C-alpha cells in the first residue's frame, strides 16, 4: 500500500519511517507551503503589545505560529491547541499553561478555564472563527492578527497530479523554505526505501495522511479513487476533509505522527 505524506522535513521523515515499519510504502510530497503574513506592520504591532504586557493570555493553534512568535513575557499565560503545538512552544522556551483534553479549536473553547481577561490569538489567514467567537462568548477581550498564510505548492490540479505520476516538482520560493522547516528538508535525508517528490511514481496512491484543512483542500484536487483511505490527524481536520469532499476512513486518536500511523494501520 502506497501512502502519501503531505509534509516533509523531520516530521515527514519520522512519519515515513513509521509507515515503512508498518509495512507500507511512503511517498513524501509537501502540498502546502507557509508564507509570511502580508500585513507585517499589524503583526509586529500586536507582538509589541504582547511584549508590553497588554495581554493576559496568548492562544497558539499551530506550529507555524510558534515559528514567528517573539519572546513571550512571563506574565502572559499561554494556551496551546494540542500537544504538538505545546511541544513546539516548549522547545522555544515558552511555558504552556493550558492544553484542552479534546485537542481542537472547539475543544479549546469548550474547556477554556476563565471568563475574563485579554487574549491575543495570532493565526493563519484562513483560520476559522471558532476560537475568536467562542472566547468572546466566554467574556474574553480577544484581539486577533494574521501571523502567516498557506499557499499550495502546485499552481494547478494538473501539476499536482503530474508530480504524483512523474515526480515533477516545481521550484519553491526560497523565502518560504526558510519560513518552514518542512519545506527546507523536503525530499532530503529520507529513510531508505522512502519515495520523495523527485522520484518517479509508478503506483497509485492508496492512502493519504491529512494533517490540516489546507492540506485537505489540496488532496481533494488530486481526484483520488473512492477507495483511497483518508486518514485525518484529528476531529477538526476530519471535518475539514468532509467539507472538501473527502471521505475519512480513520481519525488519529492522538494528533501526532504515531497516532496517524496507528490510525492508518487500523484502517488498512
């Protein structure tokens, strides 16, 4: 069974190793890239307010946000949407005060621990309003700002399909590569037996590991066979898959590389 892994870098390599150990054939092919927010002036202004202590809480919902964060004052409590994001924050030396049991935007809102205070939420351009609406309903004074945006690696569905079939990869902007570790390492230093996007693809895709709503949109462009197993990293991503017309075969019990591969094995 051939498994499409839509992210590269150390994360993609880890997943590929686990997929191989499970007895399947991995294909690493990053489908989205991270780009800086267009309004950098507004972003830096909000980060300046954060540094000045104008916020009580900082809500972080992705590793991509972690990469652009400045130093977080000790007076600010930090909430992470899940364990993966929390680990990225801790690697930056940022303590995490709150992680919801249900690791999703809805879970964070449902389990939010307080009912007053000032919150900053830096997020992706296409982020859903779940957190903003929910925390405001809880009485929080929430400010939000676009911290980054995602864009497809492939300009057209035809180009995306061609990459699967022939290994033809487009040139990815160097600045975007520096912004995203996954893109820096895509197609390099993979485990033995791992296909990357620069190698010919001669067999169909049997399963796809979907890690975000933006990835789900790109997977939908592939026009995969109905029998293709779609494995979602969490409940929110599964909902995003459904909105993109993808039928989810399994959802990871834990939003991690190990959780994804466990779900893949269960659905195989």
